[in-house]
C-alpha cells in the first residue's frame, strides 16, 4: 500500500510556500501519495497558544534572512507581502479544499506565487484579484471564486484544521506520515526517510 504524506499549510505562511517547492526535492524516487490539507493557521495558533515569529522581534529579524536563504536553496523568488501578517486567507483556503488533482495543485501553486513572489502582491480576500490570477494561470476564475463560499469547502477547511490540531500540529507547514508529525520544511528529509522505511505491520 502506498503511504501518504499529508501537507498541512496556510497561504499566510511563507514557510509553507517554501515547503510547497521543497517537496519535489525530497519526494523524488519516494513512493508516496502527496495529500494537500489546507488549514486555517489562525485557529491552530490560537488553540495551541503559539505566537507568529513576526511578533518576536529577534525572530522577525532572523526570519527575513532565513526565508531568503531558504528560497535561494530551492531556486524560487521571494518578496515579503505587505499585507502580512494581517491577511485573511480563508477564501483561498476554501477554494483549495474544494479542488482535487491537477486543478488543486495548479491553484495552490498560483496562489503561493502571487502571495509570496509575484511583483504585485495578492490580497487573498480580494476575490477580483483571486479571479484574475487564476484566469492568468489557465484556471476558471469564476468557478474558483464561487468555491470560496461553498458550504462543503468551508466544512472541509474546518475539518482539516481540527484534525491537524487533534494530531498535535501547532503551526504550518506541518507534515504527517501516518500519525507522525514533522514541523517545518527543514524536516522533510526526516519525513522522506520514514516514507522509505518498512511498512508497519497490522
């Protein structure tokens, strides 16, 4: 049976952006199903008492340098989004929850790019902007925007978030192999090792 690697992310998290691009490097040659789990980071932080790095001055200074270093490693562009950290990502998270397959991956890639790399920073709750970047990427912008208010998508985002909390997540990006949690893109090598290891019996 092919194992799953569950990727819990929020578009507000710049390290989730890094993780999205780091994943192919660690999954190359690994037999695993990558499952995207959009989660609402605000709820996870509140329920665990965690604090955003930007609220700790020394961490904020470090994060700026570390993010650029991390993006350089994976050959991706980066610029800070001026709307960060006061970003409402729930509309785009719901859309990501409603999609599957290549449409889901394309949407996630598009939103991450426009939040953290494109010259014009995306404001994630401005649906006209979301529609425009989706259409430029070859996605059905009207459909995408409609999904942001889809009842099932709202429920899925809540369920993903609650499930991540129940399994010990305290931030994003978080990864699960079974019930084993790995936090941060810099722990993907550990996740890959577990994926390549012997299957549990039973």
